[in-house]
């Protein structure tokens, strides 16, 4: 039987790796992969905790999580594809339209002052 | 009938309101009709009250609670007992006749609306005063009457003399009104109650006879009565008040308003019985005023001023009766006086108008051609005023007062003064009659008066003769209806023994005749150019006006002037301009230091701070997903760390 500590350490490593990927990589696909890693870390924690307390809720949560992640991934991949098609973007930095608005506001303020 | 009691004061009030509010829509000649109908309404309500038995048991109506403060709830409530019944009958009856008379007398007047408005308002004020069941409402009526008398005396206000007469009446009566108000406050502070019946009952129960409080209260009420009834020393306003139109003089200064003081004392007589010294003072003021008024009337040359001084003197008789405890007799004289004095004023008004607004009795005598009805009615009124024995009402009422005086403390002294007054009364009124109607001018004109002027004169003349027969003198066979009827409410005065009464009656009957003889002598001397000694002194009303001018008016004016020079010019105005300069300096300082310095710089700092914050915050809004994610992760980590180690 695997002790709870080991499972949690693995889960934490997975989550941190995923987070690091999300933060450091700029490609949209890699960001999605990082997210998947984080989900798996969370799922592993749930399974390990369920096993430790002899409760099936952890497993149930993981199965639901897999289903939801699959669905989410579908939507996310479509968005990535659409982003590529519309803006020709593969990196997240290229998708900064909100910033445009901020620039406009900045210009307006500059005019009045 | 009780629920219709409000109609008595309400009807003239309604008339006044209609005239005031809808006056634009009423034609000028219809004002008189509206006002007379309103007064007739009041008179009919009084008649109805008689028929419904108000004479045997009092009626009471409470309209609504006027003020409600804690447990103190003065009401608008009316009580019609016998005393009030006498007063409302006289006021509404004589008031109605005077309204009728005014119709013709004031027909040529432009400002009918104001005249009839105040006339009606005056009547309602007087009726409220008389019917009020608490002192607060009584005071309301009291002040309403004072206000209307001011407005009516100064009715022809474009003439500064007449306007000043109105002001004088208002100011002088105010002295008395203030005393009355303080008296009411005093009663309220003692009993926490203003209802008349409750107040008098508890005062009788709680105050000892002759106690300081009772004396003080009675004195203050007496002050109010003296002011309104023109007794010494506040009598100075009444002679000047003759500046008003004659019907106003008849209404206000003969029949109604000046009797308000008599009514007030009769109404609060239990208080006066608690303070015997004050009650005696009432009698003393009365006697002095009798002699004062009668002697001053002897020397007057203005027709209406003769009557004014006569009114002062006659009300002195009522005060004398009140002071002797003969309240019923005071009311009796009040009633007969209202009839014959209104008659005298109205006929004098007719004579003055026929003579082209001439007031001087000598010149009126030279003019002649007086309306003959006015002459005869004046003669009847004069006979009644002089108390010509057996045939006139004045004889019965005045004689009863003289008899009652004898039994009072220091009675013979009071009686002697009153008897001198009675002698002088015959003298002055027949002097005026002889000078005006038997002067060197041509005989009376036969031109008849307008019907609405003639009718009141006839009715009042009839009443001046017959009103006395309801109460024959003590010890005579015949009716004694008046004192028997009022005995329950007002009690009976102590009368001297029968033998003394008969002797007094003989003297009382001879005095007017002696007075007429005096008048004949006076007129002969005056025609011969030998005026009475002391004429100027008497004509000026014993110099009271001059005395008050020196003693009160001039010091007051000097004080006002010096206050104007010193306090107003130096202190108030100097202070104000200093204050203004100070404020100006402060404002300029504020402008330099606060506005240009602190405020603007502060705003500048605030703005640049905000701008810096904007730039800093703007940096976070770079649209870079990984930066946002980093911020979220950092935040989550911080919270987590706080939760694990910090919490």
C-alpha cells in the first residue's frame, strides 16, 4: 500500500509542473497541456485521499473530472483553432485585445490633461 | 339649541369672511346687505336661544379642541348662561340696529368692503368674548375686538389725526390687555386650568379671602377691564376714538366694546370677592371716573366728545356697581346705557351729517336745520342719560346703583361722588342739547331721514324709555324681574334699610332736574361769553393727555432717539461694519492661502497621485495571459500561506 504522503508529493509535483508550464510556455497548446497536468495533480490528490479514508467519493470525483476535462478540452481546442484561423495566433501574447482598450483610454486621458 | 350656539358668533364671522374673500364678486351696495344679514342671523340665534329656554338653564357647546398639549386642552367652547345671555342680546340687538343705520349713513362711502368686514368681525369678536367658556378663547375675542376697534377708529386713515387716534386707542388698551394676559398666566400657573367655571370654583376653594395671590390676580384683571372700558387712568383713548364714523362710535364706544371690561369683572366676580380691597378699588375707580368724565364733558365743544366723556362717566357707574357687589345692577345699567348711548350717538351722527360734517356744538347751533327726528331722539336719549325721574330707563338703572352704593364700605363717600356725577350728567348733556338744538340757527328741517336710519332711532328711543320698567326701584310695587332673574348667578347686592332707600330715591330724582337747571345757567353764561372757570383744564380732559405726553411719551421718545443715536449708530452699526470688515479680511485670506495655496496644491497632488496609480494599475492590464495566471497563482499562494502559517 502506497502511503498517502507519496501520493500527495507526486500530486503536488504534477500540479507545480503544470503551473510552471502554464506560466512559462507561450504556445497555446502547451498552456492547455499544462492545465491538463494541473487537473491530473488535483485528480491524484482526490484519489489518494479517498483511498486513505476508505471513501469512494474521491474516485467518483476523478471520473467526473475526466469527463468534464474531456469536454473542456474539446471546447478549448476549438477555441485554439479559431484563434489561429481568425488572428493567426499560436502564442498567447498575440491575443491581447483587452489591452487595446486600455491603450485607447490612456490616449483619451492624455488628451484632456 | 345647544348645537346651534356657534351660530351666534359664527354668523357675523361668516359674514366677514364672505365680504373678505368674495368681495370682488359683490357689488358695492350689497356689502351692507350681506353684513346686516349676518348680524341678523346672530340676533335670530339669540332670540331662538331665549325661546329654547336659555333664560332658565345655561346652554353649553364645545366645538373642538383648540390646542392639545399633554393634559392641557383648551377648547373652542361656548357657554350661554344668564350673564352671557344679557350681553349677547344687547350686542347682537344693538349691533343689528347699527348695521341698519350704517346702510344709509355710509352709503356714500367708497370703501364699504373694509368697513363692513371690520364691523362684522368686531361683532363676532365681541360675541366670542362674551360666550367663551375659557379664558384663552375670551382673550382671543378680547384681542379681536381691540384690533377691529383700531381699524374702525382709524377707518378714514388718510387723515393723519384719525389714524393717530386709532393707534392711540390700540396702544393704550394694550397696556390693559397686557395686564389681563399676565393675570391669565398667573391663574394658569396656579390651577393649570383655563376653563372659567372650573377656575372660579377652585379659586374660591383654595384661596383665602384677601390672600396676596387673589389680590394680585384681581388687580391684573381689573387692569385689563380698566383699559378696555376706558376708566381712570387708561381713559385717554376714548375721546380721541371719536374720529371714527358715528355708527362705529355707537357700536364700539357706547354699546359693546367698552362694556367688555364690565362683563369681564362680572364674569370673574368670585375672584374679586376674594380680594375685598381690589373690589373696593373697582368702586373707587368707578366713582372717580364718574366725576372725571362728567366734569370733562361739561366743557367739550365737539359734539361727539361730549358723548365720549359721557360714556367714560357712565361706565364709571357700572364699575361702581361692580365694586359694591351689585353685579346685576351693573348689567342693568349696561343694558340701558347701550340703548340710550347708541341712540345719542346715532342721532348725533345724523345731526353732524346733516350739518355737513360739522362737529362743533356752537356752530351746529348756529347752523340749525337739524332733522327733527334726530332732535327728538336725541332729547329722549339725553333724558334717559340724565336719568330724568320715572319716565326714562336711565333713572331706574342709575337710581338702583346709587342706592346699592350707600350700603358698601365707605358708602356715603362713594355715593356723594356718584351723586355729584349724576348732577353733572344732567348738566353736560342738556348743555349740549340746548346749544345744538336751541341755538341761533333756523328751526328744524322737516326733511325726513332715510328709513334705515329712522328705524333704529325709533326702536332705540322706545327702548331707552321702556327698558327700565322691568326692574322698579327697591320697595316699589311692580316688577323686579331683573335682579330676581340674575340672582342665582350673580347674587344680590346688600341694600340699605328701606327708609334710607326712600330718602336716596328722592335725592336721586331731584339731581337730574338740578342738572338741567345747571345746564340752563351754563348755556346762558356761555352765550353771554362768560365761560366756565377751568374750561381749558376740563376740555383737555383734566390734562391727562399732556401729563402722559410729558411723563410717558416724551421720555420714551427721548429714549428711542438716544438709543437710535448711541446704540444703533455706534454699537449695532459699528459692530456690524466691523464684523463685515472682519469677514472680508478672512475671506481674502482664505482666497490667498486656502484657495491658491492649500486647496490648489492639494488638488494637484491628489491628481498626480491618481495619475501615478492609474499608470501603475494600467501595467497590470497588459492582456498577457501568463502574467494574469502568474498573478492568480501568486494570490492563491499568498492566501494559502496565510491560511497555513499566518492564521
